[in-house]
């Protein structure tokens, strides 16, 4: 079985009213022919760290600049087809509430990023499809609530 080293970004900011918001992307799954809401994620390139990959993916997929704070959040694994994905997850915190999002699907292997939206914790949990990604939102929300 092939192994893929992946990096995922849980991107968070405070909204105008001080509420905690998370960035999720709406992505068309070409294999299943449906839209999915996902967190930003991608492969770790040779010569880069997982943290660097998470920040690069955020920049590539939604055009967001450098995070004000980055910290390791967790890791998980899953199997998709004949590939075992080993995912390291990083919390990227942004203080600039007015960051303009620009989606780019050019590096998505035929998958299309249709939109990127800021959602509160409950909305993000409702929209996300995958349990591991929901767990990462919960973990980030808990961490930021106690910070």
C-alpha cells in the first residue's frame, strides 16, 4: 500500500463580533459527483515540513496569507483506495478578519474548489463530511476557548 504524507490546516479567526470562525472549502468530488465541505489539506512536498505544507496549501487553495500563529493540533490516518494517508493537522490563526479569499483549483487533480466560507463551530460541524475533520474543528474550538 502506498503512503501519502499529508498536511491539513484548521484555519481560524475571530469574526467582527468576536465570535470564533473556521474556514471550510466547498469542493466538487469528481469521483463521487457530489460537493463536499472540507478543511484545507494536501500532500507534503519533498523538502518541506508538514507545517510548511499546511501553510502552503492554505495559500494555494484559498489565497490566504501567512498565519499570525501556527501550532500543531493533532494527527490521524485513513485509507482511500490503495493509499494510506498520514495526516498532520495544524491550527492556523489569523487576526486579520478582512482577509479576502480567492479559491484556486489548479493543483486539485481534477477536483474543483467552488467556494471558501467562514463558519462558526456549529455550522462547520454541520457542513463537514468527514469525522476526522469534525474532530479537528472540535479540538481547535476547545483549544481556542481556553487560550
